[in-house]
């Protein structure tokens, strides 16, 4: 009996020691979490986010890490794949906070995913910093206290093509076809802002079609846009849908003068999947390595050197989001979440995406540019003071 008692006591002692060791290990690092789309329809975005987050954390660790309670400690970034599924984003966020002990979070991409994770972080009172979530879609969910987003505003994005056409005096018949998915940003941009802006600028909306985000067949709506003689086609869709639609437009022999494909035409794999059909396609932009921001040129070069892929603007907002969070933890000097959150609110600094200063809605706006795919490269074509290439107009004939 005594032997059993001693064995039990020894086992309990070992368990206590292991628990204490684990606690000590936890105190020797700062854990931050991120749930991002590494698979599913938005995997192209997740690739850039992963690189941006990891690069910012690795650079900080190489410089010695963070000073927490007077002691230098490294940052541990734990990334989980949300599979482009909001419910998985939510469960991942809960796991990262409760199991992985993340003191703060970095966001996913697009309103459906970012907002799903932000709601969990908000409930758990854990700071979350993100890009890749248009501001009105973020602000419409609730009054945020712990979630912070730096990205473009939908009105700025949606009005940009019209401002560009006016500024560059592009000759069209002023007939517009709007084809947008029924997701949060598609419904806002396609259902409201594009039609209202078109009317205000003297254009006629000859078609406004909404479709489910998982649609793959667009032949009937493309045929309608063609029969209506639309010179300007405005599309809001995620990459797989944008790719399918561009190919179906070519099959139908429909070549408008201006083709804007928001969201879906952003990542490089859109250009790779569509080949020459990408030439001339326009998409809203907010960053390029040529912009005069600290570290912009270097970030683009590093990505292309390390990955042997063409850089994307999403490496910039993800890198900046990580830096904003890391700077806030450094300023707080503690892993206390309330103090980290308060430090985020005081952010007022220029990063690779430009100046970041959060307003009362926990957002920081990035100005919009218009980019165009030209021979596999995304070129800034408007506004004139930021352009690093000349607009290809009209859209080349499909071949």
C-alpha cells in the first residue's frame, strides 16, 4: 500500500513539475494566432497572408524579440487553415485563444472570414488586427472594441473606375453591366454603390445581376451583357468565379471596352489561370512596391526572391497588420490583453502600406488606386501621380 502511495505521489509530483515547466515555457514566449485560408477558393490570398505574417514575426525575432515585463522573449506565431469557411475561422479562433493561448490575433481575408474570427475575438476580449476586410463591411457588423482593420473603403473602391474613366477621358457608350456575387461586399458594391455612382456620372446601368458566391455558370448573364451592348462591365466575385466568368466571356466573343473584376482578379493565379485573357483586366489596388512607404520596395523584392512568385499587394497589408500588433505588444510591454488593445488604439505610424491611425470605428483607410493586368504583371495605371504604367484601352479582343 505504501509503495502504491509513494508511486502515486511521485507521479503527481512529476505532473506538477511538468505543468510548472510548461507554464515557464509559455512565459518565455509571446503567442499570437492567425486563422487564414490556406485551402479552398481563397487559398491564393492565404498564401500572401502567411508570408506577410511570418516575415514580420521572423524579422522581429531575429532582432531579439519583444521586451515583456523587462525580459526579452521571442514571438511564436501559430497559424491554422480556415479552409475558406467562416465557421472554421470561428472555431480556429476559439482554439487559438483557448488551447494555443494566443494573447492576440491576426485576421483572415474577406469580410465573411475576418468578421467571423473578429466576433469570437470580441467575445473573448482578445485584440485582433487585420487587413483584407473592406471597411464598411467590417463596420456594419457591430461597434468593435477589440477588432481593428486597415484596408480600403468600398465607396473609394467602387467609384475609382468612374473617376479614372472621367480623368482619362475614356470614350465609351456609357452603358454599364454590373455582375456581383451576393456576399457582403458584392451586395454593397454591386447592389448599391456601382449603380448609384453610374447614375450620378451619367452612365446607364443596362444590367445588374446578382449570383451566389459558388456559381460557376455565367453564360446567360454574359450573353445578356453582350446583347445590351455594355461597354463597361463591373464584376465583384472571388477568384474561381472571376476566372470562370472571364473565360466564358471570351467563349461568347464578348469584349467590352472596360472590364473591372474586383476581388477575383487580385491574386497572381487569376492571371496564370486566364493567361492572355487577363490582359487589360482592371482591379482596385492599394499598394505597390513603387509607393514611397518605408520598406515597400524591399518587401516586394524579398517576396519574389524567396518564393519565386510575383508579389501581391496582400503581402503588404498582412505584413503591416502583424507589425501594428507587434508594435502594440512592445509598447504595452506586457501580455495583458487590455493593455495591448489600448496600445493598438494609439497607433500612429507609417508602415509599408502608408500611415496607419485608427478612427473611432477601429478602422484605418488605405487610399485606392486602379491596377491592370499587363502580360502577367499588375501595373498601377491610375491615379496619374501613382501610376507606374500606361492604361491598356480598350480591353484587347479575346483570342
